[in-house]
C-alpha cells in the first residue's frame, strides 16, 4: 500500500505584525479543505502549508481567499539568485 502524497508549500506573507497575526492566519488556513498543518512565522514573514492526499494542494488563490478581509497578502517567495 502506497502512502498518500505529501505536499509542502511555502508562501511569503505581508501584513503580519505580531503573534496574534500568526494565530489568525494559522486558524483560517487550517480550515481549507485538505490542509493538515500550518506553520506561520511573523519574524520570517512566511507561512508553510502542509497537505496530504490524492488531490492537488490548495492553490494560492484558495488560501488567499481563506484570509479574505484580514488584510494579509500571500505570495510565492522570490527566487534567490
């Protein structure tokens, strides 16, 4: 039996200023279908989203929609050259 695929996504987050921001983002993103774990770092300005399953991981648009009205902006991290 093959284990279910594991998906790890990292996004940059703008608008976080404190621990309460981290908690709100974590709580909202955990509600997204398929998301199993969320790790948020205000210090690094990023969020890591983990999901498992046969379906593809949630898109950036779906995750951003979960933060609707909260004034946080998710984006793909910039590539370092």
